[in-house]
C-alpha cells in the first residue's frame, strides 16, 4: 500500500450568527496534499520502509506554507513558498514537489449547543466564495499551532 499525507487547515468562525444550510458555521477546513517526486520522476510515498524521510520532507515543506492575516488576526490569503526546494534537493534527492488543496468543507454545528460539528463538503469555488463573502468572521490566532499537526493519509492506487 502507498499513501500520501494530507495536512488539515481549519479556520475558526467566532460569529455565532453566521449561518450556512440553516446551521451555525463552526469554521472552514481543507486539506493540503503534498506530492513528492525524486530526480528520476518517481513519486515518493508514505510506506513502512521510508516513513522517516517522507515524514521529514512533508513536515519541512508544510511548515513553509504561510497563512496571511491582518492586524486583527483575520485571514487574508494563503501562500506557498518554494524556497525550501534547494534544501530538500540537497538532503533528500528531491526534484519536484506538487502542492494542491483538496476536500473543502464548511464545518457546521449539528446541535443547538454549538459543541458538536461536522464537515459539509463543498466545491473549491463554493469554499472560496464563502470565505471571500465572510472573511471578517474567520481567524487562526487561537489555533495556529494545533493545525500544524492535524493530518490524514490518502491511499494511492
């Protein structure tokens, strides 16, 4: 079995009046997918025999992704800086890293107490439009550290 790591990014909503599909919005989430190609154009995967290198590469690269916020900690933009590529090439024989975003969701509270929420999967376009229309409600100041270690795996067939 071969896997890729997907890192989760979640942006909290602190406006309890923000509604989507007749439910209160808890936040927005998406995954950052990282594909790693070596100098022979072969993709590296997360497997039992190379967990450490793969994990080190994806973690180092993910840490270079910047989430821009304004002076009130509101989300403005997401930027991927590729200045780490020389380091990865020299230390891990990496030629190319492809980064994409996937699995966009608007996280909705499923009960009236605002304690339990579930993701409502939407298209990238709907996600972006919702974020643009409601950007003043989202911030990452209170959970930026926790989000650097939230991840899942994607099986590659």
